[in-house]
């Protein structure tokens, strides 16, 4: 009997993490849509809105904070793209060289880490409270 309950609890926890990852994808899609608003942004925002409605109907409510963590994904990508910056970065090509101006990657990385950590920590705190596993004060 105890083993069945343990397996059910573990499956429930995996399910909650699956919902968190789904919301992470929705947040990433929304942030990418906002960043690309003048091109494909409207379609990405609409896609994230439809996914959010579906997840709100079926999913675990605490996992919504995964969207906050998902907002960090485009910031991590921008930090990666600007990893050679700040300033002019030149690369050798077949016909000579190509130079681009890049931003400092650190602000993008810090903002992404803050958003990701905020969503992750809030999810853990809400999950901890929902389970009622907090320690009594002594």
C-alpha cells in the first residue's frame, strides 16, 4: 500500500514538472513574439495565447510561473549571439572578412538568470506549500 502511494506521488511530481516545462515554452514563445513584434511576433503571441488557454483549462495551476522562467529563454539566446561583444567582432570568410557590432552579453545573461531563477524558485515554493511539507517552527 505504501509503495503504491509513493509511486503515485512521484508520478504526480513528474506531471507537475511537465506542466512547468509546458508553461516555460509558452513564456519563451511569448517573449520571442514580443521581441519580433514587427515580423512574426503577432503569430507567436497568438500561439502562446492559445497554448496558455489550453494549459489553464487542463494544467496544474502552480505551473503558471513557468511562463516567467520562459521569458528568460530569448534573453539567453541574445547573450549567446553577443558572446564576442561588446564592440566590433570580425570573422574570416571565403571572400575576406565580415565584421558586426555586438552588445555586451552580460546584461542579457543577468536578466535571463534572474527571470529563470524567479520562476523556478516560485514554483518550488508553491509546490512545497501545496504539499504541506513545511517544517513546524520550534
